[in-house]
C-alpha cells in the first residue's frame, strides 16, 4: 500500500469517526442507560443526553483513523497472496486486527464516556480524575478484553457483508458503487451486525460501569453474560438493541459513506 493511500485511509477514517460519533451521540447515551444495571431512569433517563461527549470528541478521530489505516494496510498485504474466493476471510482478518489496534484508543474514551452517560451530574474531567485516582491506568482499560470480544465478532459480520454488498451492487450496475451506495450497504451491514452482537455489548457496558471490586469489574465476559441471563433473561441480554441497531445502521451509512467519499477526494 502506497504512503499516499495510507494517509488517505487515516484521514478519511478519522473524519468519518468524528462525524458519526458526534451526530449519533444521543442514541448511544440512550442505549447505554438502557443497559445500565441501575436502569434507564436512575441512569439519567433523557436528561443530559450529551453527558460524556468531550471524551468522544477527543477519542473519535484517532480511534477511527487507527482502525482504517490498519484495515486498509492489512487488506492490501493479504490481497496480494489470496484468490478472490478468499476475499471474505481477508476482510475478516483485516477488520479484526484493525479493532485490536483501535481499541487501545477506544477503550479509555469509552470507559469515561459511559460513566459520564450514567452520571450526567458529573463532568467528564471529574470522572477521569476519579477513575485515575481510584483505579489508575488499569481503570481506563477496564473492559478492553470485553470490547475486543464485542468488536471482533461485529467486524467479522459487518465488513465482509459490507464489501460483499458493494461487490454485488457493482456487478449489477456494471461499475464501482458511488459513495452513497457504499453508505447504504454500510447501513444494512451495520444494523445486522449490531443485532447479533448486542449481548456482547451489554456485557461490555456492565463491566465498564461495575464498581471496583465487584464481580463484573474482573472483566470476565462469560460471567457477566451468565449473570445477566440468570437475573434478567433474554430481555436483559438484548437490552438497548433497538437504539443500538438504529445508531449503528445510521452510523454505518454516515461512517462508511463519509469514509469512501473522503478517501476518494484525498486520492
């Protein structure tokens, strides 16, 4: 992959990340509060819907940029040595490695954001200071494993589906898809991936919001899923699925469409 293409992927990914995270932040807040162990109303209801937005604003660009520069570079390397029928596997590997790298930036931002979302009366800076004082740097990475375990299955579904839908649409119309068509494919792929990975998202939220020293604070995803199943059943595992699907479908449209358009402009 050429240096210019790498820079284009980095910049386009960063711009797309900022756009989607800030536009859809209220839906993300509603989803987090629905998944919160204290319940939607006690977590803030519809009050302070932009609580935690500074954390997202700071983390969005480097997070998305890190994902896409890894994704495009790995995809470029693997494509050289693989047959066309292996393309879905190539996209899966590239997306998975992209998520592992991006989560190094995403998780601290996500921890602070989610804690602010369920404590709208506290400022983002106060929550950051409290987390560092009581838990240290480890506190900022609470839920790293659960986030990666959520993001990898999500990407394994979303990105091969997105690429396949684009290829199918391109074949049907006889030319490469436009950026808006890529965005439509992204919306379908994102919404489907969001639905099937919601239980992992609920577990990740509970781990990030758990009090230090509690069982969920250990970061054990299977234990968190088991606890939710025992106490809340299927409804608990799929808490917030509607706003999550709505946010990620819209997010897929904006994110992947903006990424394609920005990348085309930069190349």
